[in-house]
């Protein structure tokens, strides 16, 4: 049985770690010494002890977060091939991953905004970076077929030159494409 929605059962939360135990001990000591100093009519030695515990608490947090935990992860990875915490995710995709992502958006036919943005970016990539005007035209043609009234595509003119079949981008089969359709170029109009 899991936790119900009525709040009758509490979740166990994360297990205690050495860092959490030390932090709680230092926090408790700081607060108890501060309360004792106030209750014993402003005892200066208890204020100093409370301040010392607070400083140690702060230093422990700093050292644990920036020295001990990363060092422990590194040692664990070296010895066992794994770490205590998860490795940071790859936050910046490479160029090919971006192209695959944009092509995937066009294949699946997501929302209008996503499809149009993906088509425009792919057209720019195919035309300028990959130097493949046929693919650039095919991407714009697909977007214009799906969204003929899109003002974002008004600046693109398709000419008379035939395109080769682009299955991964168009998401169709060669027999589904009209061989009579031709175009001359898909670059933006001046």
C-alpha cells in the first residue's frame, strides 16, 4: 500500500546521510547554546559557544557541498565505476542532435508553432550549413502543405526545380509524394 491522498501516511523521505546528521547536530547545538545564553541572563561565554557552533555549521555546509561530496563522488567513480550522485546531464546538444530533434518535430507533426519553427530552422541549416538546397526546399514545402496560411512562411518562395524524396524529413513514402511538384529554391525573399 502506498501513501494515500488524505495525508494519513507520511513518506519516508530521503535516508539520513553523514552530512545531514552533522548539520542537524551543529544546528541543534547552535540553537540550544543561543537559547541557554539568553535564559542565563546574557552569558557571554554561551553566546561565543553558540557563534562558534554556527560558524562550524556554516563551514561544514560549505565544505560538504564543495569538497567532501564531490570528492566522495570522484573516489566512488574511480573505485566502482559509479558515483553517489547522478552525473550532470548533457545540457548542450551537439549540432546533429539539434537537426535530429527538429526533424523529429516535423515527422511527428507537433503543434503549429513548433512545426513552423522547426521547419524554418531546418531550412536555414540545410541551406547555409549543410549546403543542401533541395532539403531546404522540401522542408519549407512540407510546412507550406501543412500550414498554407502561415505568415511565417510567406517570405519563402518555391520555384520549379524537382526535389529528391526526403523520407526522414517528410515522414512519408515516395509513392505518397507527387512527382509533378517542382520548385526552384526555398530561400527567403529579399
